[in-house]
C-alpha cells in the first residue's frame, strides 16, 4: 500500500470546499500531498529536482511543529510526504518558489494507531520508541541489494525475516557504483522509477514490523564521486529525507567511511544535514571498517556502529560512550553459499560472536553469505532458513523474556562474560537479573546480591532451557549441563521483575564512568613503539607492560588508537591486545611529517578504564589526495 495521496486541488480549495489534502491518516503512517506544475510553471522549471523549492510546516494538536521538504516525483509532479505523530487535526502551511502554491494552508485529520512510534535511543545504551515507553529489541539482517533484487525474492526475504522476528534490514539506497549509474544518470537527474520502487519496498517492510536501515552510498568515495559538489550532496540528502523520513527507517551513512578521502568531513556534512532536515530525528550513524566512534565528537550521531567481532574493542568502547551500539558485521554466516571474505564464518563461530557481542552491550545485525547481497555473491532465498538465522530467533526469544533494555555489562564473574540488572536500593544494591555467556564450558562463579534466584541453563543452539535448583546467597558456582558446546546461565528473580513497572526505563540509573587519565594512577606503561619517529603503512611493534600487579590487572583488555589532530580525520583503531604489530594509515594526516598521538585504553577485570597517551612524529610520506569539494 502506497502513501495516501490527494490532489493539491483539494489543498488550494480548502476554504471554499472544506476538504482536506489527505483522507484520515493513522499516526506514524505516511500520506502524500501531490502538487502538479502547470504548463507555464513546467517551462520555468525544466528540472524540478533542482529548481523547485517546496516545503510545509505541520502543527500538531499539541502545537508541535514539524517541517517537511517536498520532492520531485517525476514529470510535473511534486509531493510533500508527511506522517502525523499524534491523533487529531494538524494544520499546515506551504512555502514554495512556485507562487501559486506559496502560503497556501490546510489541515490533515490524523487518527489513532497502535504504532508505538519511531525507533529512538533510550536509557543510554538501549532502544525504545518515540511515542511510548516500550523498549525495542533491535535485531537486524543485512541485504545490501534489497532495493534491486527481483520482486519475488524481495517478498520472500521480508516474509521469512519477519517470521524469524528480525525487525531491521539494512541495505544500499542506490546500490553499487554500477547500480548508481542508472539510479542517478547524472548528479541532478534521479531515476524516479527506482525511488518509487524503493518507496513500495520500505512500506512493505514497515507493514511487517521491519525498520529499513538505509546506507546512502557505497565505499571508496562512492558518494563524493557521484555528487562532487556540496550542493549536489545537499539536494540528494534533502530528497531522501523528503521521501523516507515519514517511514520507519534509520540512517547508516556510507559504507566504510574510513575509505573516503576526508571521510570525517564528508560524514559531518551529510550527518548534520540529516540532523537538520529530518523532523522525526531518526537514528543516525555510519557504516565503518571497525567503529564509527571517531565521528562521535562531531555531534550528529545518535549511536555507534561496530563492524567487528573484537571483544576488546566492543567492551572498552561501551564503557566510554553514552549511546547505543549496533554491531552490523560481527560476522556473516556461511551455511553453504561460500566464503569470499575472512569474516565469513561457520555457524558455530557466528553464534559465539553473537553472544559475545551481546555481553559487550551491543545489539546485533545478522548476515548470511547467501542473502546479504555482497558484490561477489547473489541473493539466494534458499539460504534464508539457515541455522544461524534460526539461532538469531532463539537469541531474540531469550532476550524478549528479560529486562534487556536495562541489562549492562557485569564483571563479577569467572568462567564467562555477563550482563546484568543490578539496581540501587537505598545505600545497597539489589540484584534482579544476570545473564552469563559461557563460551568454553567449565566451572562458573558469579557474585550476586543476596537474594533467592531461579537458575536456568539455556542452550543457544536449540533454545532448550534446563531449570536447576533455586539459589540463595551471594556467590553462585555451577557447571553447564555438558561440555559439548557453549551455554547461557540465567539467574533471575521473576517476582521482582514482574513487580517493576513493565517497560520502565529508569529502574536502574546508568552512570558513565570517568576513565583514569592521571599517568601516576595508570597501572601500565607503553614500552613499544620505542622510537620517536614512526613510519606509516608498514608494521610497527606495540607493547604494554603492567607496572602494578593486582587481582584486577590479571585480566586486562587493550585498545590502541591513533590520531593526527591537525589532519582532522579523527582517531583510528590500530590494534587490540597487550602486544603485537599495527599499521598507521597514511590518510590520518594531510601533510608529513606530522605529530601523532597514540592512545592506549585498557580495562581491568572490574570494568575500570585507564587511558595513557604518548606523542610521536610520523615520518615523511606522500600527501593524501582530496576527493571532495568543500563549502
């Protein structure tokens, strides 16, 4: 079902005829107000995509104002698409450089709906909705080519994924560079038929409860090459906001922003435009080689995207940033379609990465080599019912019965990794729920607050649960039912969980820790690199040495990052672990030699973060060419 359409004649005749430009529209559903250029206007605007300015301000029954841009929809047709966010009468006023339309006014009648609203960050590291206290258990899938696959494949994709309880699918708006040549034959001439088809597909996903995670362009300077000037990029972003902001979507920037010349600058440009133009404030981030956190300080992102199965990166960054994390490529399952990349892994490896990412506090996105639509592998529906997809459903079913929107990484555990809900109660703490992932079956010891707990061992492969004898005390010890595979331990107080308000987000305050920056208090030192001048793009040895041995420092996670402040690219993740070899990317600096800041963040067994900085000089190398023009 397409957005509800009504001719602009009704809008312009509103006072005389008492009509509305859209039939009664349910909240959080889009309707279209359609404008037609007449002969004279069409001659004045031979390319409406470039020259026609059209927008409307909508005022809600509670006097909230939303400004929506219009878009060209082929021929002489312009559209303002709008989704009311509450029931009642919405007044609107049109602004346009087409004099016939400018300053016209009208009303839309919105009806109540059962939609909880658009997805929003909630409770620091979690997700909810804009119009309710309902939490959102983000579970994504990847199909880069969902806008391009044949209709029958698309219909099967969304039908199967919805039945498997996936509620996000991410993909490329304009496809690969080859696809984009047909979608935009030139920077100022979109292929309207492509976007009309994409409209229908996103609406079909939304009807099945699936949010579209939209990647605006590919990697390797794709966006900058397709739209060389900032004016062209701004028109493109405005066009996408006008068409898709009234739908259930998120914005995922570009693929692998690190591969762009001046990628940080470009992402700040388009991210700030999304932030400015999207009245619904849909979640914004970008795809990445490792983490989008280098762009966080620029202020436009609402969450951080990871593309990594490295638990040290995931665990440490979760303690540093007060936003949700989504891991879009912790690995792609190969269930028979074949592998073309090192992160294409078998089902068991994928499952372990899934549960470890969860213990890092991340929300997962799935991928299967037969369905994700990579450049070398076609989308084949026979792989939709893969073992990994079934285990994603098992993951979803498990966490949907927990207070997942309040679970945070928990460190008082040996033999596994944990998330928990431990709530302050007066001057003491109250344990409510603990989830422990035991990747390597063996003895597990978990410190809990003194209460009585139900104890369940959960099989993440089959979804079977094995109830054990209840436990009361402060130190739980136990073993998985067998050692054949990984297990999940679940301790919880069911009565206490039920007594909490069903979807109350603030039963546990999440206070971000202040990392220890004083070198005198940091229990380690950087011993490698030892040289003062470092080369780029070649292996460089790194190593840290613990200087103060304690119980907490016997188990440490390490994250090495580097930045050339003058270069303006932000930092890059260089390595993890206590020692090894790293490569410094040449693109960090525009000119050489350059001053280079190496930062080592480490987390001890108690979750305490320490940060140590050391300054080096980068040796001479060729300058990096620029691929985009600036304002």
